[in-house]
C-alpha cells in the first residue's frame, strides 16, 4: 500500500510535511489490524498555517477564469480513472469497504467531479430594476473565500470530495480535516488527486488532527467563512454552536434513522431486495441506511420470512474478497457498542429472528422484531448490521411510526401504486425519500440534506452555489442622486 507511506503527512501550501502535535494517529486496517500508517497530528500552528496559505492562494484562484478552473476537474477525473485500482484498494484497506462499496464510492466521486465542471460556470449574477430610472442594481455571486471541511469515516473519499470539489470549483480555497480513522482516504488521497490534477499550491490543504490536540481551533479560526461538516448529530451540534458564536455559516450533514415502508400492495420480493441493501450496505455504517423496516401487518409474515432468508445468505468476512457482502466495522469499539445495543434491546423484550455473532470487528447480521413501542433503539441511529422489523396497521400508523424519531434524513416507500407512494412520502418528515427504491441514494445534481436532527442546509447541484458563494449588491448611479441635505 504505497499510498499509506506516501501520504502519511500534513499537506499545507503544496508541501507534504510532518505535524508538530504531541502524539501520533495510528491508521489500522479494520479487518486484520495491520498498521497502515502513523501520522503525527497537526497542532494549532499547522491549523493557522493551512488557513493562512488558503487565504493567500484563494485571491488568485478566485480571480481565475472559471473556464480555467474547470481544467483542474477534468484532469482530476482522469487521475481517478487512471488510479482506480489503487484507490479501490485503499478504500478496502482503510475503511473495510467491500468491492461493491468501493465501486459505489468511486462512481459517486466521479459524478461529483463531473458536476464540479459545471458548477464552475454557475455562479451567475443578476441585474435588478430600481425605482430610480438612472440607477442600476447588480448582484454578484462571489466565492465566500475559505471553506473548512470536516469529513467522516464511512465514505471518506466521497464525502470529502463532495464538499471540496464544489467549493474549489466556485473559486474558494479549502482546509480539509479528515476523520482520524480514515486520514488517507479522507484526506491524503484527495490532496494527491488534486495535486496531480494541477491545483495551485495552497488552494487545498489537509490537516490530520483531533480535537484533543487543537480544541476548536479549526472552527474558531478567523479565516474560514463556511464550515461544512458531515458526521454525528452530537458533534454537529457542537460545530454549529461554535461556528455561530463566530458568525460562520454551517452546512451540516448529520445522522439518520431512516424508515423503509412496505405497504400492503408492495412487490414483496423486490421490497426485500431493497431493504436488505438499504440496511446492510457497508455494514450499515451509512447515514441513509434503513434503520427501521416498517411492514404492513397483512404482508408481515411473507416479507419477514423472505427478508431473514436473504440476510442469511450474506457473506461476512474479508472485504478484499469480491464475494464478501459485509466486512468489518471501523474499529472494535464500534463492534462492541453494536453488540451491547442488541443485547440490551433483546433484554428489553425484542425477539431476535437472526442473532449474529461478533469476532473482533466482524459483526454478523442481526434481525430484531417485536420491539416494545418505547424501545430506545427505535429512535436512534444504528451504525452497524442490525435490522429492525416493525409491523403497522395501515398508512396512518406507518406515517406516525416513521416520523417518531428526532432524525429526518432519508427513507423509502414500497407500493404497487406510485401515486399512493408519493402521497405517503410527502408526509414523512425527511429531506429525501424514494418510492420503490433503496433509502441509500446520492445524485450530484439533486439537493441532499435532512430535516430535524439530520442536518442544516443542502449540498449538490445548485445548492452548492448557495452553500459556497455569497451575494454582493453593487449599485451604479448613472445620473445624479438627490440628497435631503
């Protein structure tokens, strides 16, 4: 894994350098425990250097023609294509991603890079009328300046590129902090791709560090105007609070507790396939995953039998094996937490239709049903391979149960009547929901984001322009104004 030796550094002002923090982040393969890299964390000094480099570089980058900026993304696409095998191997090694997961992630990375090509030309201005016949009102869309991006561990390459690429395309500079469990895929690889694509030095900087070393320096620093954070709602709340106290704009893409609803007229075999994928893709470590599978009681028995039978066929093991469906969780602590959650839920009265075992970071699928209505697990995000089957009687109860959560990210409705599905979907309190499909979707031109505790703001498509530019009003008086004194 040459990438892990090559990229185990900070990337600041176009240079790969060691951090000066007081400890090292040790990057492990979550499947076999192999040490992949050791990175001395960035300290507050490096945070300041990264932001100051971004601030300097942004002036010229922001003034560069968007047609010229586009060339960087064209080259970045070629780099991803040329390095696909290496990138896929890195995702498997550092994230525990299966072949399906790695292919899915790289496909979406390409889509977001392609969208960045178009975004570079979308910061369109406007001319508005004025009650004064000799006055002209111009509205300019300008880069915000510098954007701070904090990305998670589950889809680190994608979810870094998802904010980094549009921010750069729109003329901003970026300081990126990847998750400490995925510093290479979430940080080093992103820097390497753009470095090879010819992005000028300082426009993108990567700092590998942790709050234990730098506190809130990444958010409090005076240079960044926007903080784009993807992660848990608990941390997101803190990011929002600190950012607001410093008058910074935030984009928050947070956790979910999505419901996949199977109505009485659904295609059961198809709904089973969609539900299994929605729950178990990347071991369930997906914010859009179907935490809860709600099934009309009239089809509950058929659905449940087929669902459990299909889950039994999922192969758990080495993510490097193309036949593997479920690889490791990100670390042993997460596996222990999932196991403890399942044990407590069963103790509280749930029935295990399938109870998977745990071996280190490998957690076999569990399927639970018969959960008490007040079971805490129904209201929280489960970042692991655990499915909850919840029966309901009719649409109204399905809607009530689906909305009985503080989250509102994604969802799905399965039915033989598309318009019925749309009617139900419109009443589910989520930012995104899909009729007759999976809960796990992301398309580069469609607004992505959640309601309630699942986030603030939207990414993708035109929403990126709103997220990473600011509007400036310049009026021009072609005649002479009359003043009252």
